[in-house]
């Protein structure tokens, strides 16, 4: 797993997806914990955002089915991604624009499933 938080062991296994073609595992709960945390700098959130983008691209249908089980989860993901734009002030303007652009791309992919 690329992105893993200290509370990973407490996450339900249903949030872990095998991501082709590498076959590596990705824990959606860990990714979201990292993106939600106000204590994590933007530079450390970039790998989590890329992991989310990869997960949604490679496991889109499987992830979408899992996310539909509880409507609060996709709503939370969308709010976290959109909330990053207004919440972050810890990098230069160029970095903020690039990160926001990535958030928007991931959010668009997420909503299209």
C-alpha cells in the first residue's frame, strides 16, 4: 500500500482494493483519513490524492458498488475533495492551483462512476 495510516489495522477489509496492473492493495479508508486530516501538509496529501485517482480508475466499478452501500461515504469523499480548495493555505499559489486541479479531476472521475 502506498498510503497507509497508523489506524489501518482498525479499518474494515472491505475498503481495501487490489489495484491492477501491479496488483498492489489500496485502502480507501487510509487514503481518506490522510486527505481529511487538517494536520497533514498538502505536500503529504498529494500521494493520497494520486492513490485515490488510481483506485477509482483501476477499480472504478468495484469501488462504485462498494461506495453505493452507504451514501454517506461518497458524500464525504466529495466534500473532502471540494473542501481542500478553501481549507488549504500552506503552499504557494501555484502549488494550490495544481493540487486543486487534481482534486477536481479526482472528484469528476468519482462522480462519473
